[in-house]
C-alpha cells in the first residue's frame, strides 16, 4: 500500500517519457491542440480565435489592408509593454503544424499563464497573419507603432517552430541585448544557450527590429529544418514532445525573467 502510494507520487512528480520537471497535463493539451489544427490557411485565423477563446482570453482582430492579426492584451502593474508573437499562417504546401502552430499553441498557453499572474509589465500577445508572405502582419503592427497609432513596446519576443531541439535564437533577426538575456536565463537553468544563424531564415522579430524595438526570435527546430517545414513533412508525427516541453519551459522562464527587467536596460535596433 505504502509502496504503491510512493510509486504513484513518483509518477506524478517524474513520469511522462523523460521530461520530468514539466507539466504533463499541459503538454498533453498542447498535443491535442496541435492534432486538431486544419491544413487550410483560410481557417487558421478562426482557429486561432477559438484556441485563445478556449483559454478564456479576450481577443481582438487587428485588420490591415492585406492581413489580419489576432491580439490579446493583458494588463500588468505598469504600462511597460512586451509584445509576444507567433505567426498563425502557413505556406500553401503542407499543414503548417510545426511552422507555426507549435508557436501559436505555446503563445496561447503563455497568455493564459501570464493572465493568472500579477505581472509587472503589460502584454500584447499577437498571432500574426501573412508571415509567409513577407512578414505582412508584423510589418503592419510595427508600422502602427512607428506612426504613433500604437504605443512603443519595451521589447518583442517571437516564437517560430518548435518540437525538435532545445530552444535557441536566430542571430540575424535578434538584438544582442535580448540574446544576452536568453543566455542568462539558460545559465540559470544550468545549461548553455545556443544562438544560430541559418542563411535565408527569417521571421517576425525582423519587423520590430527595423523600428528599434529590442527583439528576439526563438525556435526549436534542428539543422535539418528545411526537410520538415513548408512541405509534406510538416506534421505532428515529426514533433518530439519532450522537446516541446523543454521549449515551452524555457520560453515561460524567459518571459517571466524579462518581466522583471527594466525597459531602459534593453537596447534595440542594433545592426546585424
Ligand atoms: Zn514560420
């Protein structure tokens, strides 16, 4: 009886295929959300609305000429704002589960968790449309900031494609001040943070760097990423859920750390 109780407690604490310290119910929920997404680009915006709505988050659609973004605002103790984003659109080829429903699902979980915490900063969670068409959604939002229609944020964190390897950042579209913070966070977790560069790789943080907002793009793809995205292999069966658990755990820690960092200590718009 006692041994059984111990085993049960042990499984509760450390069970679930090797990713011991993670919340397995949450990872299972992510798996379900990834399995449900359709392969139709035309339905992705409504699916994003449903995903955020299912977590009780109030969402708005920001409509621009060519593209729509899905936005959830969460207010914290101060007006200092962080933008956390992930694109919901996909290329015509493949189902876009890895690129980038993984990012959208994690975005919705982060928004839900942060809403339930008494954060220092306020948050704009945004699912961008049109990333695969030359970053349309993020460009439109960055333009609105540049022309004063939107408040300038403290920093921008972009999530693009996870579930293969430990979280890393793409150097060419991230600011050094943000890369340093990511390295600090990973050091605090006992690991070393990897910064990569892939020729031809881009994503939505680029639009915010252009207007001087300190920005970073995180991913969890592998070196063979071209084999898995923008085609038939962009499917749930290629996703490693232990990697998803690590990716999400890192992202949550990074955002919670950034929440405590004064905006004035971040520098943006540095050259590549
Ligand atoms: Zn992408």
